C-alpha cells in the first residue's frame, strides 16, 4: 500500500496546533503558523523521508517557520512605553473556564526561556524522543537533556515561589 502523505498530515494537525500554541502563546497566531506549516509541507513533501516519523519532520518545519517569522518580526517591532498604552491594552482578562492549576502552569511555562519551553513541550507534552527533539531543533541530544533539566528545575522553582507545587519530583 502506498504512503498517503495527505492523510497522515491531517492526522498530525492537532499535535501541530498544540506545539504551535506553545511557541506562540496565542491561538490565532498558532493557527496561522500551522497553516503555513501545512502549506509548506504540501509543497515540500518530496523532501520528507518516509522512513522517519512524519511528526518530527513537521515539527521541524513548523519550528523553522516560527523562528524565521520571529526574526523577521523582531526587526520591525518596537516596545511601547507604558505611558503610551491605552486603558486595558497590554492586559488580558482571565478565562474563567480554565482551571486554576492550568493557569498557574501556563503562566509558569510562559516565564521559561523559549529554548527551554520548546524542549519541555516537545519531550513532556508531545512525547517526542530526545533523538527526535534534537533533530527538530538542530542541536545535540546532550543539549536537549541540559535544556530539559533546566526547564524542569526552573518551572518547579517558579511554582514553588508562588506557593504552589503541582509537579512531583521523580528520582
């Protein structure tokens, strides 16, 4: 039976959305990123090696697009002075449907450096292997392990500072 790239690509969309959301922190930006990723994957599907996991290849494509967009946008952005903000601008209203613990963990994740956050999300949430994460990000496995260790430690410290510990230590 022939490999059906499109069917397998569609099956990966929920995973792509979750990873994109962790990179962007915004649902609409994440959806745009996923759309760009799917578009690029369809155009470049001849570059995909069917002997390797499709999800890892798609994560690498998505991450590369995100990094390119971030670099491009960083050149054109400027910081607003607090006096220039309009009433309510720059603040977000809490979504009451989310649970308290989910909000705390999400806020703590947002405080992590981007490199640590992406490794933590790939390994812990998306259950990507260290090897695949290293290929996606383009760094050695040792760097993945180091970033993951620092991310877990930093996340634990942030939660402990808030007087909350949702994470358990595994030794």
